[in-house]
C-alpha cells in the first residue's frame, strides 16, 4: 500500500533529511516511527502525504506514484488520508467546529453528513464545550485534539499522525493511541510518529527507527526480542529486551475487552468510536436518519 524505494530527501539548503529509505507498509498496519529530533520523521511523513517530493527514489501509495503526480491530483490523493500535523495547522479564523467541518467540505461531503459527523468527532476527542472556540483560545493539548478530530472526521483509509500525543498528558496520550488502535482494527492504516517511547513500549506494534535520515531498525516490539539496534532511542534494557508493561498489565491484545487505561475510567472517549466507526460507514451507505444534536437543530434539513 505504501512503498518507499531508495528514497532520499535533500532539502534546498543542502540538509540531507533522509537517505536511501526502503519501507513497505501494508494496508491495515499500525506503525510507530521514532527517532531523535531531526532524524527525519516528519520528512518521512511529508513525503508520504506528498507535501515534499523525494530528491531520488520512488514512493508509491495505493495506485499513486507520488513522484509523477500532477499538482492538481494532490487534493484527490489526500482524500485517502487523515493527517495530524506536528504543528496542528488549524485555521486561525475558524472555530473548532468549522475547522473540522472544513475537512469534510473540501472532500464534498453533504451538509447533513457534516452536521452529524462533526459533533460526533468533537465528542470523541472530549471537546464538546470548545466547539465554538477559536484555536487561539485553546490550550496546546486541546488544539492537538482538534487536529486529531479533523484527521478522523473523513474516515480516511490512512491516518498519518506526527506526534499526535506531544502536547497532552500521559493518560490522554494512552487514550489517543487506543483510539487509533481501534480505528486500525476497523482496517485503517495508521502511521504515527512519537517521541513517547514509554507509549511505544506498551503496544506490540511495528516500530521504524530513524537515525540521521536512515532507517536503523524496523520490526515488532513484542515484549521479547526486538530488532532495534540503536539503543539510545528506545531505552533498551542491557540485554536488548524491552519490558512490555502493557501486555503484563492488560493481557495480550484483544482490544474489545481491554480497559481504556490504568484508571479504568470512562470509556466513552474510545467506545464511541468503535461502534460508531462502523455505524458511520453504514450511515454513509444507507443515509440513516439524523440524530438530533445541538448543531443540527439550528439549521435543520429543510431548506
Ligand atoms: N524545509 C526544510 N528545509 C531545510 N531543512 C529541513 C526542512 N525541514 C526539515 N529540515 C531538516 O531535515 C532534518 C530532518 O527534519 P525532520 O523535520 O524530518 O525531523 P524530525 O525527525 O521530524 O524531528 P522532530 O522530532 O524534531 O520533529 C533536520 O535536520 C531538519 O533541520
Ligand atoms: Mg518532526
């Protein structure tokens, strides 16, 4: 699904951000990307979303060859993706609701769908009381959650998230990854950059480690041996093993029964999504009647 062949990226100022990257990511995978600041993680994602083009090598995503893609095709290509940018990129003069709705409008969603879906994702990320705030009125973590909601709203096939937990507390970080995991279980491919190595160690996911623009390891963190050579990046035990606290605490993955987090607290942030990811897909297909929400009582459907 995502294929990097001998990809290098040298920026105009001569900075070599990626060197000879060969990576294949299958549909439905959940991949963490880690590495020190400046290692090339964001560049890797930016190439994937065709925000940057490689200096050499080939990138294929689905049926697209990104190097050959015409500019006007980019918006269509991006419809396949939900993106959380490292710097959020919220639109400053739009309230939270409209920032998220905008992502649906650009892909041509119907207003009726927007009125149902936007309050729903705002609720998932726990910000219903901020729906009418401007980004500048939000904390960093709240802005990050809006960025996450925007990435989720179109039910994209691929979620590309650049440090989606960088500005929230550990409990919220865990919930966000759980949320992404559950989306992943419905078939969404997830690629997530993070500096939170504790978080990475809690999940049995594939981890790509970048170091000075090179992929220095790529493999599963599975509670036992992990194929990571660059110990400085993942705080490995001296024996090269990694403790999988998550597995110990919550058992092997079968997410349906898993508690959301250590506190076993309110699951609604996550639970809402599991059921509703599917029901939203059904909704799109069947045009179910709308729920009444604060948002859709204002305009209504009648013209
Ligand atoms: N637009 C740009 N022009 C020139 N150099 C760039 C540009 N963007 C990134 N770089 C450089 O490329 C290298 C990789 O940057 P990148 O943003 O991919 O790192 P990163 O792994 O995401 O780091 P961080 O963890 O700090 O976000 C760095 O040396 C950075 O300074
Ligand atoms: Mg970055």
